[in-house]
């Protein structure tokens, strides 16, 4: 980085000044002056998630009876030049619901009906609108964090329909 | 002049990292399509005869994630005697006649293994009613 800065600085110097700059070749024809270049590197964080849309597994009667259905979620890829923490939250308190039959879709399906974990075996944590810490790490180049989802179902509440929930993944550096 | 240019450049270099974000945020979505689920399971069937009346009691279990209608299909061609049913669902008791064809007998709300008991009464001197077929459909 520093080398790149010097090269660019040289290009910025006007022609007359550049003509006097070869002090080493012609000592005595010019004067030298010490200079310093300072650079402040702040935290640089990069976060990528794939896929952007996770299609949750379609529930069967067995899933309803079990009360849940598991689906692999997205993978977050983190690059950071400082310690970091990945957090997750729902952007709304309830799922958006679109009716697909004469029966109205459930308008109040809570975000907590989607649970997340770092392993398919859990433990699972209910989604909230407040960011929940998922994992922390040190400086890294492309650490992958796999997220696993579990959707909760109730025979009496979860009517047919198309549902979606926006999820916010945030990486912060303390 | 030279100092000015280098100084400006140095400031520019220092400013860029300082403005680097302290966080990064990505929004994704989870999507879910819940299909209609309607299941009907038959349980115990008992038949008793007393005082010239035959009573056949059938217990069905409804599981559904939406409102539903229970219907019965009676397949009789010629000797369709009167067949009356007493339907017990939770604390609701209703009665219905089963003519030939399909008759809606009960509506219900979503739930798991909702018991529905159907008591068919008929004249014991007549042949037992032909097979009945129970159907569950969306309300």
C-alpha cells in the first residue's frame, strides 16, 4: 500500500518539480527534505450470504405432528481485518402471509416460529427482531458460517399460504 | 508545492480507511409454502342391536390445518331405507339423514386428531346399511 502511495504521489508532482528531483544523480543541484506518509487502517469487514432466498421445506403431516421442520439455511462468508461478531435478527415481528386458498393465511405467524442454529442438531434459538449473536471470530479471510433453520408448526394456527420472513445478518467489529 | 500535493494525498489516504464501515449488513429471506393438509383416519367401529334397532358407531379422526367439511357417500341403488346419524364432535351433537349420494354432515376447524363419532341407527329387521364412505374436504 505504501509503495502504491509513493508512485501516485510522484505522478502528482508537476513537471518543473519533477525536473529537480534527481538529487542522487546530481548532488548539490537540489535540496532534500524528509517527509512522512501516514495511513490509518480502520476495521474492514465484508459479509456475504448465499443463497439470498432460502426455500424452507414444505411441511407434511409428520412435521405438523412433530411441531417443526428443519431446513439448511444460508452460509455466511466473513472477511475481517479485526475481531468480529456475526448477529442475526428478523426485520419484522411476524411473517408476511399471502393466502393461497379460501382459508386466510395466518397473519400473525411470529418470527419466533423460525429458529436458527449453527448445527443441524441444534441447539436452536428463536428468531427475534433484536440482533442475537451467532458467532465471533478473529481476523479472517473468508470464514464460512453455516446456518440451520427450523420452522415451527401448529395444526390449529398454521393455515395454508405463502409465507416469508426477512432476516438481517450483521457483522460488527467491537 | 510538492509538499502540498503530497500532503493532500496523505490526507486522502488517511481519510479512506477511517471511513471504513464498522459493520456490514446483508438482508436475506426465508420463504415457506404451506399446503392444505386434510387427513381422515378411521378408528373403532361397534355395532349393537337393541329393541329392534341396530346402532353402528364409527369413530373418525380428522386432522387438518384449515376449516373442513365431513361428508358421507352412501351407495345404494334401490332399497335405500332411512338411515339417520347422530354425530358427536366434542360437545356438539347433531343429527343427519343419509340419503343416497353424498351428504355433508359436519363442519369443523383446524386441529389434530379431532374425534368425530357417527352413530347410525336403522331398523334391525332390514339388511345392514351398505358400506358408507366418509370424505373430508376444504370448507
